[in-house]
C-alpha cells in the first residue's frame, strides 16, 4: 500500500515504515503527527484519486529529528568589474517515519 501526500508545498509518495526528509515542520522530535493532505491511495489493485484530497484518509508519522541540509553556494560575478559576492544557504528539514496509512 502506498499514498501520495502533500506537505510543505511538495508531494511525496510514501509507504509504511519509510523514512523521508520533508521541509521543516513545526513539531517536536518524538511526537506523532497525522497528515490529512492525502492526494492518492493505492492498495495494489485499487487506486483512489482525490479531487484534490481524499476525505477521511490520513497518514500517521513519527517525527524523528530536525536537521539542516547540505549547504548550497550562491556565487555572483561580473566579469572585468571586480564584482564578486558569495552567499550560502542551508534548508531546514524534518526527518519523519511513516507508521500507518489509513483509508477513509
């Protein structure tokens, strides 16, 4: 069984006992959360597609930790002008483990 969920403005295909990194969530590590933004469900032979969400469906997950992603470097340069600027950015991420997928 798998589901397609929406969190942090992105869509993720998830299965039970899967660990994934999603954009930063405002929850404490160790807490259980329910994600109600389920866009699609499949149990192997039957597929349900929401318009846009499936009512009553939810995905339960456990927040494992909050981390920061690898640094990306932003470098600007204009040739022959002695103009160089360097900045960096590290995106905040939440690591979650999917514990259960429930249909309506």
